[in-house]
């Protein structure tokens, strides 16, 4: 059980009064793209089906319960039996006496339909054992996250959202639209859990709605959007001298422009006469439109001082194990190709990237790559405990001068033979420390790429991690060692980002090697064997992505808020400091995202609202020091209804995810799952009690489910988070897999986080001459047609599911073979066939991969295969293989528990 037995949690088995489904809008939406008014979206007339409990029908996907488990999933064991009675059907009507649609109350609620009112019910899809609710609820009639995304995309398609001060809800992160900066930072950079903050601290606590912001300071913008403007340091207006906040549109000008009031500290600042300009009738400076710092929510400041350009260091394992495994030659070939790619790009940019090379076995080999030498010199370092560089000149050389030298060394490395048969290996920390000393000697930041093919070894001071995962002892799993944290801090100070490529997979026992990469803005990458073409291609894509991705170094993030608020927490892939509003990172790229949590220090003023500013100081790859400023102005209100109306489920999910995944370092996993469910239950109960026109009791003998309109997808998101592998490991979950999963998800932005916890499942049309994606379907096995092809995608998985009834023509066009049993399962590369279906599918995959921060290989799963659990993990509305509850059962218990809190 996830909830303590002492608390009134899981409801009696039986009826909950009613639930609902949101059909596509039958009339034009009530809200306009220019800004949402203070009203909720209206669900229109719909009729729901009878939910019948009976034997499970045949289904394209089904999986057994975990070994030793009987009855309902362990997450949702009922507290008792009896109580409510289950109705056979529900109905919702939104028509007045004249037959016209009317606006319902500011919540979403449904009542049970009596037998006399029941009409002809439309047929529903046949359910599956994994998606069938044990309470007789039809999962297809529950709130659909797919429909929420589709309606938002339809609402904003071909339109632009104006991000201005005190603006309303922006489009969802999954919606493709243009954002115009009109004084507030784009939601691509800052996205808040609610765009109306509660005025009082007591109201915020009572609502249980998290007050937070999701930050992606270097987020990619739409190609049609204006890039963030860059201003010279000497031309920008200075900000507040008291608190250090930068100039923004929230600064209030007074005395005809001679002073301005800082919304972050409440102090007044005098304006130097050299930059004085009068104000107009709206108390705005007359030159506001000419200055980005006065008219836009985001801008950059280019500082006059310059730093050293970034470097690229390559560290290759050349031990006996690496030579015998046959991986070394493939690695050197990939690096040879990589240098050619980088050289072509650098030649166009006319800026020299410095490159260095080192190899290691039980010793470390440094290379002097100076162009003045007739051939490169190898320097062998035997004492790795107290390492001192024998020289610094020639260890990092511009690629334009040494490309042919490095490539010649790479060609010779596979023919190296070790002079010693010593089977010991130096720890990976020693390799990182050596590279760090090289960067420190030169005085530059950079990326370190380590290619390791031997079994992992640990520092003597580090205790080995257990191969067993216990939710009561999370520190042995998730907490990094002191030596790893100390090394990561040194890397952060220098701006060294570590990327570790492992070719010897050690899954059980031993320390996880990803702590330093995780804490330095790098990454950890596993490969089974480079003898496979699929793995070689994945390595090539990973290397190209890492080198080509725009990355900044020595990043310092500062957060300023209204004086009535304080930053109580910051969550992400970095080393926590004593001040949540000040974060230091070794490197940062376009998808690195953090979450901020705010708390009240005093009541907010509804007249002034809330001001938030995020300041990122960094050094770009060319050595330029820049400061990027993002500012946001929000409303505040004493009405909780306004706070709920201006919240978004996807942002709340991202906030919960980052906070929860950071807490696993210190907290037992079961406690975290219980607290998350209790938090959402309290949220729904508060909304029902304070914001809904529906009473907490019964209406016509039935209970009604009430959800805020913009949070109707929150239950399915939260359920997916609760049963993720990180916090609810399955029988086959390994420690290293969970640590890698946590590391990658923590750095994801809102869009990728939502896609991870609710993957896209695309139905492919295979009967037409021009194949296309028919539609995205719900993440449930009941939505998979045995006669269809479905592509399931999330940032960490890409699965093509092939039904048993797929036509021979489709199989021939896609695989070059018309026999279903001859289709190869597992990770494959699709044949390059010049057929409409093959071209369409490969184009779709390329599009998905281009917008993803990770490279994943396509995995083909045939219906009925033993590897079908691969796609079952992505169908998050169903019962999961690790014992997680289905969406329908979880929503049932949320409803029952929220009612009990009101009794």
C-alpha cells in the first residue's frame, strides 16, 4: 500500500457517483488566443457509456501480474469493502430548456443518469485485461491527455501568443505556435505552475497547489520567433543597486523618469543624468521601445571581458580488456569521423577549437600535439594518486593545426600492445582529474569525452553500491559519494562538462559511474557492442549531438523575486548550495531545465502582483561572457478559484517530477509516493470545497467528481510519475538503469517531461497510397488495433508495434517481407525502401529524433512477442508491469479520498 493504514485513503470497492469524458468541442472555444478571460473552458454536451464489469475480452496486449501478486495492484489495495453502490451508466447534459448550450459552473462535474433517462449508448472499444478497471469504469471515457493536447493545438494553430505582463495561460509546451515577447519572458524560458499566485501564505498552503516555475534559460525558440536581443554592457541601463536585480519592464518609473522603484526589494534608485529620459503619460520612458531591457521580457548583455575559448578533450581506454573486446578500433574510427565533422564546421566559423587527446590503461598517456614537432610525443604518467603534469604546452592545440596529427594517432592506437599484463585499472575519477588539470593549466572550459571499455573500478574511499534496491535505504542507491561530489565541484569551477561512454555494461553491484557526468551537465551513455550497426549509428549520433549542441560554460544562475516571496527550493541536475536562489553549473545547453519553488514571507499585494527574474551569467564557446535576463510579471489574488483557473497540469507534473526525483536522495520511496498522492488528493478536496458549486455530499443519490478544467489531465500524469521505474522499481529494474533514468529526466524540459510520462502513440494509416499519421491515440492497450501499425515515442524510447492482422502489403512496403513471422523483433534499422510507407515512417522518426535531447534506437515489437513488455511500459493508462495501478483505478481512489477529507 502507498498510503498508511491509519489515514482514510482508499475507498470501499463500489460506486463512485460519476466520472466524465471531455469530447471534442462542438462549438467555437470560449477563450481567444489573445488571452484567456477569467472563465473556464466549457465541456460541451456528451453522453457516456455504460460501464460493465465482466470477463476480459481478447486484447492485443496483456501482461500477467508480477510474480506472487494476486488481486488489485499493490498501489491501490482497498481499505475495506461495502459502502457505495456502482451505477450502470452516467450522462452529462449541457442544454437549457430552449436547446441551447449554456455555460456550466466553474468546475467540471457530472451526475448519474437514471434508468428512465438512459437512451441508446454508443459502443465503446473492447477493453483489455491490463486497462480494465476493477471498479467497472470505462477507461476510454476518462479525461484524455491526448484530447487536451489536440484541443490546445487546434486553438492556437496559425496564431501567436503575446507574452505580456499579467498575461493569462500560455499554450501548452506540446503546442506548435509562435510566442511574441511583449514584456514577459516567453513560456519557453519560464513556465509557472500557476499564473495567479495566492495573496496569502495560508491560502497557498490550504490549496496544495505548488507555487513554482520551470526554467529553461537557453531553450530553443520557434524558427519564426525573434531571437533574444543582445546589448552591449555599456549601453544597457543599470538595474537596482540595492539587491542587484537587472533592469526590466517591471521597474516602476517615478518623478518623470528621475527614479525607479524596484519590485524585487522595494527600494528606489536614482537615474544617472547621462542616461536620463522623460516618461510619457503611461509612466513609461519615451525610449522604452528602443531598449530591450525596458520593452522585452528576455534580453542578453554582452560583457567587455573575454575568457578562453572552450576545448574538447578525448580520453580513450586502451587497456588489454579494451583491445580484446574489439571495441577500440570502432571507437577510434568514430572519433576520426567526428574530427572531420568538427573541422568542417570550425572552418566555416573561422574560430579555432582546441582539441586534446589522452589514453589510459593502468597508467595515463598524454600526447604533445604541437605542430612544431616532427611527430607527436607520448608522455606516460605512472603515479596517478598525486598527479602532476610533466608539461602543458601541446596538450591542447587548435584543431586546424593538429587534425591530421590526432587522426594519425587514432589510427595507430588499435595496434598498441600493453607492455604490462597488469589487470588493474585506474579509477575513472583519476582520468577526469587528469583532464581537469589540463584545462586548469590552460585556463579554459570544455567538454571531456571518456570512452571506457573495461570493467568499472572504484576509488578506495567510495563504498560499493548494493545491487539490491530497497525503498527504506535510498542513500545506497541515489546519493553520490563524497569523492564524486568533490570532483564535480572542481569541474564546475573550471567549467568542465564530463560525458562518459561505457562499452562494458556492469548492471549489478559496483558504484554507478554517472555521478560526475550528472553533476557537471554531461551525460552517461551505455552501448552493448559496437559490432552492431545499430549501436555504431547510435554512437555516431550521440557524438555528433554532444559536439554540435550549443553549450555554455561556468554558468551562474541567480533568482530574484518580489520581496513578499522567497525561493525555498531549486531542483535539477546540479550540486545543491546553501542558497536555493543561487546555482552554479559547469555547463548548460538548450534542454537543461530546473524547477524553482516559492513560499510566502508576507502577504502579496493584488495591485502590484508578483515579479520574478532569472539571471544567467555564462561564458559561450568562443570565450564571450554574457548575461541573459528573463523577467516575468504575474497576477496575485485572494480567490483560490483564480489560482486554479490559471494553472496547467503539465507544469505541475514537471515541478512534482523534479522535486520528487531530487528527494529520492534522502527520502524513502514509499513515503514520497504516499506524499504525492496525498498532495493531489488535498488539492482536489480544496478545489471541491472552496471553488466548486458542487457540494461535497451527494446529488440525486450520487457523488460527483470535480476537477479544475485546466488540471483535468493531472491525475493521469501523477499516476504515471508514481509508478515510474525510479520510484516504483519492477522485478527487472536494475539500480544502474534507475539511476540513469533519474539523471536524464531531471534535466528534461516541460515538453520532454510530459512526453516521457505520457508518450505519443501514433496510429499509422497503411491502406492509402499516401501514408500518414491518422491520429495520436491514448496510451492504452485497448486503443491498439491488431490490424494496425503504431509508433510509440518518448524521449527515451521509440517502439514500432506491429499487429498480427497487418496487411501483407504494409509489411512488404515497410520491411521488404510480407510474412508476419519473418518480421525481426528488437532494435533494428528500417530498410531503406523507396515505398510510401517506409519513406513516411522514416521521416516521422527523423522529425521526432531531431527535437529530442537523446538518441534512441527503433525497436520493433510484434504482437504476442515475449518482448512486448517494452511497449507495455509506455501504455501508462494501463496497469504497468512493475505493479503500478491503472489510470482508472487511481482516479477512482483520488475521488473517494477527496470526498472523505470533506466529511
